[in-house]
């Protein structure tokens, strides 16, 4: 079981939350649920409506678009982050490559936090905008 302090330190090390002050990350840590997956589990299915994101604490996942492997991700990376901001269908399937421990954040809880703390919303928007610029520059 990960303590709240460990969650805060972990969140600070993730790009998506790196610009958010530690005291605000404590609130994020409180809504982040620790969850374990077995090898070959499906974390996210392409086409389903997303309502949460996952931050990988330990282990590796593979991201598929249809049958094509798009990327492999590991510790300190996140999947499903766009679902935090919209209600669109998932754009890819995510399967565990190994045993995975992750922190799950539900959209509704995260929206409540963003309403309380504008800094959290601003930090998320800044990071997602930077990612979009990098992706379109490729």
C-alpha cells in the first residue's frame, strides 16, 4: 500500500503533474486509488467511454490501435489522461505486459478538484498542450 506522502512524491515525478505545487498534489493523492493488474490484463479498451486515467507505478503496458502496437509505457507514465478532460471514446487499447501497479483517478473526482484548485487545471492544460505540440511537430 502506497502512503499519501509516497503518492505525492510519485505524482510530482510525472510530467502531467510536475508543475503542480506539492500541497495541491496531496489532494490529488487522496483521490488516487491504488490498483493492481495481472500480466495480459486489459486496462483500457479502444472505443469504450473513458472515465478515468491510470498512472503506472510499477510494471509495463502496451498501447494498441486496432491490432497495431503503438507504444510501450512503463513506470511514471500515464494512460487514459484524455478521458479526464472529455467523454469521447477511448482511442486505443492498453494491455499489461507484466504485473502492473497503478494509481487510478476518476474523472468526477478530478473535476471536483479542478473546480477547487485552478492551479491543477492550469498545470494539466499546460502539459497536455505541450504534448500536443510535440506530437503535431513530428
